[in-house]
C-alpha cells in the first residue's frame, strides 16, 4: 500500500533536482495555505499538493475500491516576464525542467508518473502561478 505522503515526498525530491528550485520546493498539506506558503519563499518556488484519488478499474468490471489513481499538483510560483521580451519566459524553462525530472520516473507505488496537464493558475502584480498536474496508480488497500 502506497501512502500519499510518499508520493508527495517523491515529487518534492524530483523537483528539487532542478537548478534554482533546490530548497525552494514545499509540500503543502492544506491547499488553502498554498499561496501563503509560497509567498514565504522568494520566487521561483514550487508547492507540491495532493489533489485527491479516484477509484481505478477496467471498464465493465466491478470496482472493489482497492486501487486508485492519485493526483498531485506542482504549483510553480514565479515572477512574470517583462512585456516585450523576445526570450521565453523563465516559467517555461522551469516547467520543462520539472517535467524532465518526472516524466520517465517511477512513483513509490512502482508505476510511472503520468503527465496530465499544465496551465497558468493565477497571475497578478508581477507574479504568476503555473500548475503541472501528475497522477499515478496506487493500491488503496489489500482486501480478503
């Protein structure tokens, strides 16, 4: 059985391998505190959050609730680029590097991490928050 905390720690460790994000990647157990937690660290910084688990199973089979798909979000908190620059914004570079650290890796449950999506979550006053979503199969329990 894989614990959600193990998956959070795995993602945190992988993101911290990105140059510039060492010691700037936080696990956020309460999504309501995510932005406040990230504001305490100078950008760029990343918050790793658990987004929930859905039951897994083959279509047409009875779901017994023993396997699931756990979802996680990596929230990149970064300054926004200066308008008119022709270079790619730093967010794109960090998102690419984060993706490279995770895309071919194995989660604690023994399955590969699966990239789900990437999008701008919020921006204001020279700051932006981008989110990458990842999921992985997990065993929820062993029944009789």
